[in-house]
């Protein structure tokens, strides 16, 4: 139990008793509503970013590979980093519910949207560095997340080969040009000829997860050393006027639409 959180709550409980007897001044000052809002939205009771200690990328990749077989891509990336930080740092990592993120599997509940390993990498980097909205010193949390997606899109994956692969046959590499599960898995299935439920496809995704975890920890270590340099410059909303991935022509063909606001 968080001491300060607990005493804060205690404070507000007491404040409530005061209000019952002499509440008019407090209520009219609006103070009660403000504090209630702050608690609902986060604010002072939320304590993050969380401390980071440098990790070995290869160890992390091995953990991610094996965790894929338990909790799949998204939770495996989170687990590969946070399980080590549970040892090195302790709380709050010990209380983080890693397995809750099993829903990222299959591009979130099997819908083939964002590849869970990219979602996991973004959760980890934002938890450790902070969210964009928290100010300029937290900007790199989102930037490392964006870099993860750029790297995922441009790299022949899987790039990491586990020390003891569960599937011994060759696993080919494909470049997705997209951070989406459906497109990444689809291009690999087309080129390899393996079905979604095959051991080869499963091991491919476990290795992709390991590859993402490896790359993520390289970036986090560089950030910790103050040598991290942002790589992705993709800013879809300001560049093309809509949230987007970069592979426009794959979906739109030659006729990429112009967003309404840019027409006039
Ligand atoms: C994963 C597939 C996919 C990718 C990649 C993609 N789009 Fe789209 N986009 C769609 C679909 C589907 C719609 C829905 C409208 C439609 O049917 O044309 C849409 C809608 C839009 C719209 C709004 C509809 C309109 O006619 O104004 C714009 C603008 C747009 N896309 C531009 C882009 C640009 C620019 C890129 C690349 C930077 C891009 N899209 C990448 C699938 C995609």
C-alpha cells in the first residue's frame, strides 16, 4: 500500500467530515471538485515515470522469446523488461500486472491491429520515461515508442535468433512496411507458406517479439546513458493531415486521398 496515497485519501476523508459541519466555505471555493478531478484524471496520486536500470539486450530477448509461449507478444515484451526490473528495482514493478496485457495478442484480441510487441514497447518506454503530455523531459517516452514502430516496419524480421529455438527449421524474414499485426503476419505467411496455427508461424512471432525487446532495451540503455538519438521523424498528423502509417499506397493504391481540411 502506498503510504502517501493512503494518507492523502485519509486527508480527504477528514476534509469530508469538516465539510459536513462547516461546508459552505469549502464548497463555494470549488476546492472539493478540483481535488476530485485531480484524483479521477491522475495528477498527484500517480507516481511515474518509474526508475530504470540498464539491461542486457540479449538476456531480454531470450526472456521475451520464452514468455511469448506463455503470454504472447505484447505481455512478453513487457515481461522481458519488467521482470528484470522487479529484481533490480523492486516496486512499483512488482505490482505491475504484466499478465493483464495478454489481450495485446494477435494485434489486440485477435483483430490484427497494432502488433502487440509494438504496443508492449510503447507501454514500457512510456512507463519508464513518461508520457508526452507530462512535458518535454518525457518526450522521449513517445519517441522511443515511435522509433520502435519505424524500426519494426523497416527491418527484416525476425532479426533475433534465440539461443535454443523451439522450432529447428529455417524461419524466413520479411519486412512488413507497417507496424500492424495483420500486415506483418500476412506478408510472412504469404512468403513462407505457413498457416497461422503452424509451429513455424508461432515461433516466428516469438522471435519477432524477442527482436523488438532487444531493440527496445538498446534504446532504453542509450537513453539512460544520455546518448539516445531520436530516429523516427514520422509525424503523420502534421505531415499528411490524418493519423496514419507510412505505407499509404499498400491500402490506397495510387489514389492516396487528401484529407478534407487540406482540400480548401
Ligand atoms: C492499412 C491501410 C491504410 C494505410 C496504410 C493508409 N490508409 Fe488511409 N485509409 C484507409 C482506409 C480503409 C480509409 C477509409 C476511407 C476509404 O475507404 O478510402 C482511409 C482513409 C484515409 C483518408 C480519409 C478519407 C478521405 O478520402 O479523405 C485519408 C486522407 C487517408 N486515408 C490518407 C492516407 C495517407 C496519406 C496515408 C499514408 C501516409 C494512408 N492513408 C495510409 C486505409 C489506409
